[in-house]
C-alpha cells in the first residue's frame, strides 16, 4: 500500500471539527490522527474519548489515537470503545510496556508504541513483536507547529532495520513538523504513515490543499 497521510486534528478548527475531518478525507487523507494530552506526560491538555468518538463518526477512515498521557493503561478501554483503530502509547509512559501493548490488543485495537526524540529506537527491540505501529516522534510532544528535528530521518531508518530484523510488518509512523519539504526523505528512510497537523490544517490554501501538497511531494 502507498504511504498513508494522517492529518492531526490538533491543528483543526475545533468549532468546525466535523467539516474539517470531512474536508481532509475528501482530499485523500488515509487516517485521522487524534492527539490526546493530559498535562502530565506533556505540558498541554487536549481532548479525550468523547471527541475521539465524534471524529470516528464523521468518516470511515481509520482513527489513529496517539496517547501522550501518563498511565495510559487506565484509558485503553475508553479509547477502544470510542472507536480507536490504532492506539499508541509512549514507551516513556509505560513501566510495563509489554503488558500495556498486550492490553491494547486484547481490548480490540491495533497497538502502537511511540518514542520521544531523546529515546533510542533500540529500546523497542523487545516489544517489536507486540506492535502494529512504531511511531517516531520528530518533535518533542506537546504542541503542534514545532520545527522538525532532522535526526528523526536516521531514527526512521533504524526503525526500518529493527522491524526487518524482527520480521515484523508493523508500520512506521512519523509525527511532528512533517511537511512537503521533508515528506519524501522520511518515506525514503522507511516511513509508512506521515502525520501532519499544521501542514494540513494551517495550509494557506486550506486543509484540502495541504493534503494534496503532501501527496504531490511524494510523487
Ligand atoms: C505533537 C503531536 C503531533 C502534532 C503534529 O505533540 O503529537 O501530532 O499535532 O502537528 P505538526 O504537524 O504541526 O507538528
Ligand atoms: Zn501525534
């Protein structure tokens, strides 16, 4: 399958969320990325299961939930019930990461694991068999609109090597500062899913054009 584009609703107009989701899906977005922040794991608070369920009801594309929260194991069931297809937890937030990933799968979603810019890819070696998604953060999580960290391209390459060595078919996702200027390099390094918030929803030509520009950059 071709590269998936996953607009992050964090940068959408929340007062018109349904329309915004509809617009990007019409323009060819493959997934919708939902950024959940708790004010503890990251210094910002965003949204929870109710908004996730609303987004899920607006389109048929997979809902990709990124939990930037402490104790994510407490909320796995709530987000699966809200319609999360992929449910990603942070390695740094999970002392019992292996168990939490199994909990996600048992609850009925596809488990993902995310690493912050400071966390080496090698820390995931012993959980690769448990995940369907490996998320390389290319900014420090907490806010949309931050500058892409260039070393993330190397980490995507390392993630690709790790998955190949393990015989895993998990997808590699990149999140943070992704735009038309770095998309092709990320895909060349091995990325399967590109998350983009501001490059889509703050695009001067509107969100539809944001999706189209990303797709164009990959041709
Ligand atoms: C960052 C979030 C990202 C962010 C992406 O903490 O996980 O999904 O919203 O937004 P941009 O693309 O603007 O960096
Ligand atoms: Zn995210």
